[in-house]
C-alpha cells in the first residue's frame, strides 16, 4: 500500500497554467483602471465641469450669432434727437442648401449692389449660416423678399442714423457696422450707449447640416443708455451756418467756433469746418473728422493780451490808466525788433488793449515778470487739458518759465511761443466773463436709462478763482472799448454791449523754426451782453486769403453767431435801441423761432417757404416802422 502511494505521479500547474492566470489578472486590473478613469472623467464632466461640457455639446450642434442691440440715443439739451436707430433687415444665407449658386448670386448682386464674385465666395463656403449683407433698408429688403429666393433669410437689426447730417458731426463721431463707437461721443461713451447684444441660434446635426429653417432667439438684446448733451441743436446750426459763410468769404483753409455758457462751463455749440457727415463717414478724411475746437492748437496772438493785462492788474502792477511808451511802433528786444501794425506813442493800459500794441504788451510782461506771469497763466488753465468728456483733446503748450529769456517773455506777452485750443481759450475767457471763476467745461448734461430714468447728472463745477471781481470788471470795460472803437468794431451788435478781443498770429514753419510770411491764424474772442454775459464765443480761422486780421476775418463771424444766439435765447437789448423795434438778423433761424419772436414783439410777418431763414426785409439793424409787414423767406439748409 505504501509502496503504491510512493509510485503515484505528482501533477504540477507549472509555467503553462500560470501564464493565462496572469493575463486574466492583468486584463482585469486594466479594465478596473479604465472604469475608474471613465467614472472620474464622467463625474468631472457631469459635476465639476458640467458647464464646459454642455457648452461643447451646444457648439457641436448649434451655431450662435450675436445681434446688434438698440444703441442709446444721443439728444440735444432740449431733447431733440441728434442720433437715433432705425430698424433694418440683415440678410443671411444657408449656403449648404443653395442649389443654383450662379442664379442666386446674380439676383442678390442686382438688389444689393455687391459683386457676384463676392457673393459666390459666401455661397462656396457651404456654411449653414452666413451674412450676405447687414443693415439693409426696408424697401430693398422687401424687393428681395418678394422674389422668394432659396436659402435666404432675414433678421431685424437696428442701424445707427444721424438725422441732421453734418450737424455736430465731429462732436458726435460715428459707429462701425457692428455698432461700435469709433470717434467722438460715440467712442467716448461706447460702453454706456452700446447696450447688450442679443443672440440667435441655428441648429445643426452631427455633420454640421442645418436642421431648422429659421434661427431662433436665445437671448433678447438690451438697449443702451441715452445721453443728453448740453449742445443746443438750434445754436449749433447758427454757429455752423455763420462759420461756413465766414470761412468761404475769407477763402480760408478751415475754421472752428465754440459757444459756452460762462456761468456753468456747459458747451452750447462747437463747430468745425469743413463739416463731417457721420452717415457717410467713409467719404471723409481723418483730418476732416477731427473736432477742431479741442484738437487744433495754435498760437493765440493778441488775444493773449487779455490775460496778460488781467494778470498785471490782479497783481497790482498796473491799472487801466497806467501809461506806457509804445516807441512809435518799433522796439528792440535782445537781437530782435518788435513791431506794431500802427505806430503809437504814449498809451494807457486800456488803450493798449484797444489798439492791441505788441510793444507795450512786452513792457507790461516785463513789469509783471516771468514767474508771476506763468503763475497766472497756469491758474487760468493754459498748458493743461480741460478734461472735457471728448476724445482727442490736445494739451496745448505753455513752456516752463525757466526756459524764458527776455525774448521769450516778450513774445509770450503778445501770444507767440505758447499754444492753445479754442476750448481752452473759451474756458479761460469765461473766467473773466463770470467775474473770476474758472469753471470746468462739460458737454454731457445727463445719462438716462432706456426707461428714461436719470442715472447721472452733471452739475457746474468751479475749479478755482483766478481773478477778483474788480479785475474782471476792469478787463470787461477795456474789451468793450475794443469793440466800440478799437480793432474789433466789426463785432459790435446794435442794442447790445459786447466785450471782445481780436487776434492775428503767424503760423509756425516747422522746417525753418520761424514763421510763414503769408500764413495766419485770425481769431476773435468775446462775450455778450457784457454787463450780464450769457455766452462766450471763440472763432478761429486758419489761413484766410482774403484779409488776415482777426478784426476783419473773425470778428464778423463772431457778430453773426452772437447776434443770432442772443435773439434765439430771447436776451433783450441793453442799450441804444431800448424802447424801439429794431429788425434783428434772422438768417439761419427756424419758423418756430420767428413766429415766437413776432408774437412777443407784436410784429406782423409774411412767411415764404420752410426750413431756416434765408432772406428778410427790412434788413438787420433797420428800425421797424409802425404798420410795416416784415417778409421772411425760408429754405432747407440741413
């Protein structure tokens, strides 16, 4: 028995069986690992990273396109729309569904004015959704709809429109086809005006083929907020009309004008000529699109004498009756000879302002001294940006007094060697008009939501007091004499006291470092009525060929603007013709303004045409006799 057991053969698993078992274990472990990885990934996708996964799936099965929102309106101070939106049709195509691309491209090209080749490129893309042309007017879209073209669809989108053409064009700026602000107010307040785009979706299958016939809306657009400007569109029209006429009369290269309320610093009008129409922005050069009153810097010339004399009086270095020898028109300062246009002998400070003597201005500058003069100019705001809510404002230039020698002090005293903008000059002049307070200029009155609720309101803001009440009154009296009997007589207005100052400056020649012999900047600055100023006006004309003195080129433009704006604002005369009816200059005013005037004054009128006044009888300045019927003719100008 034991022997038999000893002879039993042992069976061993050995290497042959161990290998399959190891493979089974390995495969099991790999499967477990894969299951864990998949489970973890699934958990991450469904729990931790769900939003990204959903977004990925959405993008695979639908295309999302943005739709333009209703951009906020831009209104003038009286609520008149300067910028608005009109509903248009944007046209798209499902290129994958087009059976006759040649025929479709021919028909679309005829209606839309787009080349067939460009449309064929769109159709060859085979996209399920592609824009053909956006912001198409309703008449054109209606004609296309009537043809029932294959694979073509329409979506309503708002288009930015500037209903007054060039009126305030450089102020407002413009938007591109995607309703993004590019320049001016449109650019500066783009985030406020823009609103929130809406979204549409186009369903696709796994191969990217469009499933639905029309897109559907995922999110509605949200309208932008509205801006109410301090600009008065009627005053803006007056300024632009007078500026255009003046520039063309002088055969000048360009011109700019600005009207400001001296009490508040609010901008009532701001114009640049040549004009710019935002509706056709592609037709205008970058230079024409610039807002010249804030961008264009120039040497102020003799208008600087206003601030020189104000500084010297405030510092008690001179008074209006202080006398200076003008040396008969020539004075040597360093190696240079300073000249006056006309030779003068002894003049008082008041007469120096009236006659605009360069020689005596240099002597006042020397008495004041460079450090004090710089200090006052700095207080007035020269050499600084005003901070107006518009893009592109220049810093202008006021050199550090450490660089002033005897010659620099002399030339700066009569407005050479420094640079200003029209906006800067209007702001500083307003400080004299309002008895000494430097106000921060502003052009946006309010920001209101789409529902009309006011979100922000700008208030007048005083920066500092630069001169006293007494100094401002003395300077005002001197500026009145400039208009009454000095270099600014062409700025006088019947029935009103006007304070003003002429300016004539040479244009610097960058190539020689000197000045052009035959290129000038002609300017006039002033305010009215000078006893209770309601408006500050600055007019600047570049390179006039028909005359070049500020008193002959810019002063008449100042008069035309100021006279009409005073009339429009209903400011009564304060001298001369009080108690008598004087025919005002009505050119450029609207029918409503004329009817209001005739009712208030009890004047009988006959109206012809519509739009704005183009002719009148009696002429401006003539006495309206009892029983006379005034004739007023109107024409459309904008």
